[in-house]
C-alpha cells in the first residue's frame, strides 16, 4: 500500500489513481463511466486518489462553468479531503504531472490522444503510468486481486460508503 | 487522508451528485469546457 508495502524502485503504486480533469468533472456532473471508476476508489480507503492543485483547478473551472460556483466550491471542499496532494511543475499537463509526482499506476482519462499507443510509448520514457478510459478501469479493477500487493492479509471488502 | 466521512463539515458525495444532476450536463459539454480551459491556458 502507499503506506508501507515496498515496491521495486521506480515502479508505480498500483493503489494510486489519478483522474484527469474531464473524469473528475464527469464524475460529479454526468455519472456514468467516470463515477463507476471513481466509486472503486471511494469504496476502498487504501486506494488513493492523487491530484495536484492545478488538476483540481481545471476540474473546478469546468464545474463552475457548466453548473454553478457554489457546487464547484463544495466539490472542491469534498475532494480536497479525499485526494493525496502532490506538487507539480507549473505548465505541465496536470493529469500526467500528478501521476508522475504521485507515482500513480493509473491515469483515468477520456482523452483518446493520451490513451493512444503512440502516446503511451512516448509517455513511458518519462512516467510509468497506464492511461485508461474510466470504463476500462471500472471493469478491470479487481480489489481482491490487488489487495495482497498493497497490504497484508485477505481482502476485507469495501471499507467506505462511496456516497459519504 | 479522508476526513469528511462523519465529520459533518464537508458535503457528502450523495448531496453533490444530487445537486449536479439537476443541471443535466452531458459528457460532451464537459469535454468542451475543459478544452476551452486548457486551450486558454496555453495561449
């Protein structure tokens, strides 16, 4: 887990997830694949959502533009208490920079450009992250299989209410 | 890390999702807004 299990040097943490700004905003505003994916993270305290301030700024701006500022502010309050905050280099892509800084194994994005094989090959020179469509993450995430890699003992099941 | 559960200060996800649903926003609108946001940041 991000709080103890040793990983090979340079390898990403399989229990750390970055959701790009489109996924964060869609989780709140649209539901669907984005919410299905992030519900996995909300249900398990040992799965950590990693995000820089810049990443939350982008998602918050989308929410404020499409909905209203009050909802964006309340979302920010809630997500601030959930995320693991990382620092990023100004000007870098917030999703990729968060994954790099947080050593996250997964970056969830709707951006086809980020998920392309060509981009993936280029990215791996700089950051060891798997860019996934939220639908794929929601379908493939297997907490029972992942748990032994991040903590001791058998998978105890979900330990949080994803709607609290 | 997650201090919101049960502390009574942060809104719940259930509350946020309920409020957001009233706006009827689709994924295409999210993509457009983010493209504008990041496009303007690049300028």
